[in-house]
């Protein structure tokens, strides 16, 4: 029988402790194993799963708790098996795209693996992200259809394709049989919180060849990792694996790569790059050249810079259990943008309502939740009056409370 669910405040405190401890352990492994209660170990498993770092901890951490070691071993085995499936699918996409004359860029995790930043089994990949030019978008969607994929939904950031007739297993963390989704991106951009930051021209070169292309240089890949992290900071959905990506890639960058990052795209300064780097530096203090940080400080709005000098990973992620009423407001760069953001939170437009409906329809952690069906104004008022837990975090916590002993037993 699963243990009774602890109070939400105990879950919140335990998630914070686990997240911050795991972040420091991943960056600088220690010899001493924490003397945690059974509940705290379960919350540590939830944090490791939510932040995508269980397989990396299996290779780096020296903690000796037997159940914890078994959990990490199983997670790494699942991720390594899934990596082989992803690699085989990428090979087929590359081959079919070459035959069809379609130029694509395999983004983020796929690119990091291709560079050898991670070993097979180190880094989970929830899906395959592909960038495609406007002229090839329709043919790329048709190519995915020939691979057995159907379009699940589309919004401003990407089109999401899922394998037909495959359902994800209910499990704690990664599972080898989880379907491999594909996200087709027409642009590389983020909303911060409403205005777009777009670096597409840095990623897909005009002379890209048919098939899967790499990023033009490490500066372009770092720009994307930082922009993606900034979007997740804005929505308070950053993961520890994102910070690890940034720190590992930083160690490979040359002065020319850093110069390309700081110069931005088409003369547009990367004002959004500093907050993710400040957060990564909290755990990886020697990751970034001082001169680069100083140059990026000059691009970053002062209020945003001050805010992210003080915050930690728990505050930037689902490890902070309470929902925020106005997530990302500090990213608004003008009073007008802040006012538009507040209006959109009070009275969402058609695009925002459609995005939420797609999330409720496709995300397991939102399905059959009364909160998800409440009108936006009522949800916002409730969050202002009392703490409301995040459904995505509770979903992982409950999986750990109910499944940790089975996964590690």
C-alpha cells in the first residue's frame, strides 16, 4: 500500500531541499550520503525525474543508499534504451529528408549528443526538435506523416507530431516505451513574456543542405540553449538538465564562439542571455568567462538582472510547488508590454485559450483536474488569495510516492 500523501507544505519544503542538494551534487559530487527520511528520498526521486538528471547522477554521484542506487540504475537503463530509439529515428529522418530535398536542423538535445557532450544514456530527450524553413514546412510535415506521425496540435512555437496509436506509460521518471514525439519549429523564438525574441537566422543557414544539419557554430547552439532557458525562466519551468547543458557546452566554447553569442543576431543584443547564465553560475561557478558576463550585463535590463542575481533553481522551476499568479512579469521591458501582459492574464485572447485547451487535452498531469477547467479569472483570483499547487509537480511527486519502492525494489 502506498504511503499517505504528506501535507503540501512538507512536499514543498522537501522538493526544495532535494532540488538544491541534487543541483550541487551534480556539479560537485560529494562522498557523504544524505541521512534522509524515506519521504525525503522519494521527493529526491521526484526532483531527479522532474529535472531530467537521474541518469547523469547514476554516473556522477557517489551516494550509497541502496534504493537510490537502484532507482538511478533503472532510470539510466531506460534512457539508454530510449536513446537508441531516438538515434535510429533521427537517422531515418535524415535519410528521408535528403531524398526529399528538405533542410532541417536537429535542435538542443540532439545537437548536444551529436557533439559528444553527453554519452548515450546520460541525457533524457522528451522529444525530437527540428527546425525547418518556411518553404519546406509542408513537405516536412508530410515526411513525418509517412513515418507514422500525426499532428496533435500547433501553436506559436511549434507543431507537435505524435506517433499514431501510442500512449505514454504511467511511470516514475523516464521509460523506454514512452512514445517519441517530434516538434517541428518554423522559427527559433521565445515569448518573454509576450514579445518575441527570435534567433532563427543564426540557426538555419541559407545554404543548409538537405537532411539534418548541425548548428553553424557553438555560439549559435549556446544562444539557443540560453534563449530556451530564458523562456523556461519566464514560465518558471526550468530544469536542472538545462543548466547542465549550458555549463558543459560553455567548457567547449572558444573566444570566437563567445563573441558570436554576445554580438547577437542581426545586431540585436541578447538581452535575455544573462539570467540563465547567472542561475547556472550559482551551481557551476567557473563555467563562464568574466568578460562575457560583464558584457551581457550591459545588455540585460537592470530590474531583470537584479531579480535573477538572487534566485535559485527551485524558484525557477516546478520545485517551487506553488503556482505564480503573474509568472514572467519581470521580463516585460516596457510599461506598455507589462500592461498588455496583465490584460492577457485577466482576459486571455483566442490564442491563449487555444493553447490552454491543447495542454489540457494532451498533458496527462492536467487531465481530470478540476483546476484546469476553471475560468482564467477565477484561477487567477484563487492564486492571489491562497497557495495553489502546480499540477505538473504533484503528478511527479505522486508517481514517486506510489512508485519509488517498486522502481527501486
